[in-house]
C-alpha cells in the first residue's frame, strides 16, 4: 500500500475513534428520565405593540456536541448562543457534551430581542436540577461575564403582559426591575448575574420582590376598582360663554361620543376640546396598563397616572403616522395610541380626504387591521373622536361681528371635503359663537368631572362593559330603553329628517348619556329632544 494511502487510512481510523469516544461520553451524561421531563421557562417577544408569550424548552440528546436555537428566532436571539456559552463558562458551568436544542414556542411566531439570553442560560445550567419554574417570566440580556443587562423591550413586554393578566412574577436585571416595579400587582425580582439567578431558582438564596412606589390616584369601586385623577389641569373656567359647546363636551366625555365643534376663529373650540381630557371617565387597572404600554412603545416613560391620553396629530401628518403601517412590520399610529382617550383633529377640513375617509372604519368598528407581508395586527380604537373646524375658509361665515369674504363655491368646496358617510359617524355637532369675552365662567372642570363620574357609575351599575358611545347594536337595544312617547317621537323624527339607521342608533346612545347625567333610569322625551338638537342640520 502506498505511504500516502496508509496515512489517509490512519487519519480515518483516528477520526472514527474520536467520534466513538464522544458518543460514549454522551451516553454517560444522558439521562432519559430527564428527557421525558423537559424544563420550561417563560419569556416574551413583541409583535408590533403587543407582547406574545414565548415558552422556552431545552433538550439534551446524544450526538455530536452542538447548540442550536429553533423557533423563528431573529439574529439577536441566534447570537445569544455565543453570549450564553461565555456567560456559563465564566460563571463556572460547562456545556454538556451533548446535542443541545432550545425551542421557542409557538414555532410559527417570529421572535426578536436579546431578553431571552437569561432564560436560555438558566435552562442549560439547571438541566439536572429538580426545579419547576412555574409562572416566572425572565427578561434579561447577558454580558460575556454573566452579568445581566437591560434589554430595550423589557418595559413594553412587562406592561403588555400585565395588561393581559398574564404576568405575575418576573426575574430581570436591576435596571429593568426598578422600572417594572412601578407596574401594579406584579412581583419583580432583580438579579445582577447569572449565578445569582441560578442560586435563586435552586433555593440557595432568597430575594425579596422590589416594592413598587405608592399608586397615587383617586379610586371608586363598582364592579371593580377604577382610578381617576383629581388634579387641577386645564380648567373649563377659562372658557368664557359657549354654554352649548361646553354642554356638548360634557355629554361627549360622559359617554365617549364623537364630537365636532364648528365656529369662527378664536371662539374657544380647541380650548374646550383640550380641557375635555380632564373630565373623562375613570380607568380600570387593565386600561391604565394598556395606556402605559402604548406610551412606552412611543419611547416615553409612563407615569402611571390615571388619566386618558389626548392625541392631536397635525393636518399635514401622513396616513401611516395616523393609522400605522411602515415597511415589513406594522407600526402603531395615532389612532391606536389614542385608544381609551381622545383623538383630536384640529382644522378638520384641512386633513386629506383619504385620511378622513379611512377614519370611517375605526370610528364604526372600534378596531383597525394593518396587514403586511410578515404580519397582520389588529389595534383597538375605542377613542373619543373630537374635531374643530371653521364653517368656511375665512372662518367668519356665522360670525356676528366679522364679514365672510368667501365665495359660495369656496364654501361648498370647503364643506364638501367632509362626506356624509364620515359625518354620519359623528354623534354630536355644536356651534360656537362670537361670545362676549367678559362673560362669566359658568362651570369649572371639577364640577364637570363630578357629573361625568356620576354618569360613569350609572353605566357600570347597568353591567355595561363599554361606555354608551361605544355600545354595539344589541347592547343599544338592551340598555337604551325609551319611554313610550319618546320612542314614538324618535320614529317620527327619523322619518321627517331622513335619519339613517346609524344616526338613529347614535341618537339613542346620546339620549342614554343625557338620562345618566340626569340620573334617570329610563330615557324621557326631554332627553331625546336634546339629543336630536345636537344632530347635524
């Protein structure tokens, strides 16, 4: 046999010997009972604005030593393998000479972020320990030395999971723990290193949950606890006159009805709408956490105040910035960020017609579907839509002190930007007038807040899950009960003014709110007549 062929044969024999030795070592370390009892640990990933729970599990099987992560993981998670190897080695743990597979479930959900470093390392380090991780979640990135570090998504993940009621206990890095501790009703444990996390789960060290700061807000208990702020912000007392417009604002806030104020420039339209944020109904804990989660996704630090958001995009804003969208992923927009609060369009006719027509779906269905190649996301849009507009391009069409300079065709073109289907989705229309700047302030924000609170209590005592303005057709029939003469009057009005079915439903719901403000169980004729007075003429 030639010398070269003999050398190749010797190398092949030595290679086979090494493979056989690795398999023997693997068999010595392999415990089939452990394979039947896979350990599972929870983490999460963000799918647009919503946290999705991810269950991690690790298997250790015979074969050539390897380390793989499966389950549609992005580059940051795939790179976790190298961080975890180094962190385990410098923490005194050796990777077993087995084929290690870490699975991220569900398998059809794309996962992203470095917050899964810590749970992956824990599953490997504690493979032979009789530990049940239970309902613990883990969020933390690992340094090469095993030190835990904050991941940008930690706060948004915890907030979203808490609002879904899925998060009770979480282990994370100290920096994230200080922020997560502000979330009510969850236990947050801070670990500085991988070793500290291992000792905690093995029961060798005890960690006390970080105490959250006191949650300062007024509360009211009906079917559950609701929170509201009693702070003096922008005051309705600053608005002189405009009694009808302020009445419309009170009704809109009490029942979450859509509102349009029209009038000459400088008559207080925007002032009134901006002050409505201070008289909105209380929020439940889940609503408060949802609002905080949306704030964190926008890059803000949530203050956990029991106040609803007020979003006011400019009329030059793009369609994507208002409704969400983007390239590969469905980014959140102003309509979703306003969920549970007010979406305010100032100078309404100056918004592009395409945007106004696209508002019809979120105003009617209270949801917004954004479809992209890689994702389909549904956002809740249960906001109070409020808008301010001038009656004509110069704004003086109905002014008592100034003359309108617009031609009739200009007025028609200006008002024609708002289609009938769009206007049919508005509950309340009110006109502001050239008021006397010396007129007295009839009512303050504190007084209006007490009235909306009273109406809110009435709605919740009827076991309503939604406020009056957001009731569906079946709920409208159940809760909006008219007195006989009021029902007959509504039918005559619908025929005389050619009201659509949608308009009739809105009149019923506004009448229900008026009855609640009047502390009346049933809807009387006077409530109906006032509701009809706020319809567009």
